[in-house]
C-alpha cells in the first residue's frame, strides 16, 4: 500500500473516532484556521472534496492541511502523517479512543498517552498558527479529558488529574492570549485544584504562576508579585521555580523596586543553571536560558534602561530554538525589543523588529500583539517623523 493510502486510512479513522462527518471536518478546518489561512481556504464544498481526496489517498497532504488536520482532530501531526505507523495501528488507536469515550470505566493507559500527545501537539501547533486558531480544538480536548476524568477508574485517576490540570492551564493561557481574561481565571483555578488533587506541586505552582501572568495582563502588579512568590515557594522543579521567580522580578520592576527586581531575576537564573530536582511539566518545553534573557530584558525595559533592555531582548530572541522563534508569543517580545530600540534612539533596528513581528502576525492572525505594534509605531512617528525607515513602515501598517 502506498504512503498516501496509509495516511488516508489514518485520517479517515481519526475523523470517525471523533464522530465527525466529512462536512463536519470541513467546517472545523475553518474554525481552527487563522484569519489569514481561512481567507485562502476554498469553499466548504471544495474542502469536502479535498478531504475525501486525502482519505482516498488520491493526493498528498500539504503542510497547511497537515496543521489543520492536527488542530481539527486534536491529534498529533506525527500520528496522522508519520511514515512508520501502519494503518492498523492508527485505526486501533482511534477505535480505542472512541471506545473509551463510550465506556470511560474501561479507559486504559494507551488512550491517556494519546490524549497527552494531543495536548503536546496543540502547544506546538499554537507556536506555528497562533492562539486563536487552536482555542476551539483545545477547548474540545479539555472537555473530553474532564468527561473521562469524572468516570475513569481509580487506577488512572492520578494521570488524568495531571493531564486535566495541564489542559486547563493551556486553555487558560490561550484565553489570556486572546484577551478573554474572564474565561482564563476559572481555568487557572481549575488547573490549580486538579494539580493539587494529582499531588503534583509543580503543576499547582504552574497554575499559580499563570494566575500571576493574568494579574500582569490585568495591571494588578502586587497580586502578580505575591502569586509568583507563592508559586516559587511551592515549586520543586527548576524550570517551574525559575518561571515564578523571574515573574516576581518583573512585578517588582513594575513596582519600581530595581534592586528587588534584579535580585529576583538573578535567583531565577541561578535556579535554572543549577538544574536538579523534579522534572518540569511538559508545558515548559520552551523554557530555558534564552527565555530568562528575554525576561531580564523586560525588567530593564520596565526600569527604563532601554539600551540594555533592547540588547537583552534581541539576544534572547536569537537564542530561542528556530521552531519557536517565529511563534506569535515570541513576536510580542520582538515588539518589546522594538519599543526599547525606539526609546534608546535606534529607529532603524526598531523598525526591523516591528517588520519581523508583523510578518509573524500575518501568518498567525493574532489580535493582541497588533495593538502593541501600533503603540510602538506611534512612538516612532512622534520621535522620528522624517526617518525613511519609519516612513516606509507607515506605508505598510496604514
């Protein structure tokens, strides 16, 4: 059997395991796609023909459709398109998931592995196509995990509790990223409760850190500082503790405590460099020294030391893995670097950073970062109204 036929059988099995018709899947493609991708998709009828062609093995699945299938079916891309897994194995996994949904008491470890892999894949897909495009699929995945959790046998309760905590935290992050703060708060509270029930201090600490992140997004800096400090005290894994500690440092910088802020980011760097301790939750796959460099840059920006801030932000971005560097959330750091460059008297590099951010946002369809871009653009137009790079940028943005 050809590879296209094998992939087609996997796609058909995954679709049926989720109880979807071809028409349902075509509509879901439109739901999970970014605005930019959605505008380029064909009509629903043509999408249905494309899906049937993929399932029949008539033609290969391109990169854009691979991402859409993965997001729409809540299934890791490698499970759908990997060349090593045969059709029988993929079909068996789909049947096992469908059986578990109908009979939660018969849940097994393989289904939980698949659900965990789906969550991991959604995180990576978000890095490529943005938060809004993944939100619907992530909500459906969380609902499924919570449904299974209510009726799962005791033997699998701890793993499902941990998975439900991570999925709740991820949904909270996505909601925060699209400015749905009211929806994010209860999701983080749910993640905290489930992490504690699972007996996992680092999952609970991550939920508290994310609550602190929400406080930052809402301008509640004292809450940000106290929640982050509590999370750091609860965490046992180095990355989890470093996240909370640096976040407290950013809160202190916003509260104009320069010494406390720099001490906190220094402690975070020491914690991460020391390693050891428990393993970090899977959701911290992106966290490392480069991320802390970017956080140190944010702190110096809040302290209005703009040249230092810009250099640190740029260094951190360049040190991020290539697979993450083009993500929507890293684009936000580029905008912060652009702001620091503009305020430091370097409009040329400020415009270059903004251009890079705009390119990412054009691909992901993000709605939050464009407001920050517009703010930096106003700074540039006010300070450097006749600079040629700023004039060119105005033509692109307006």
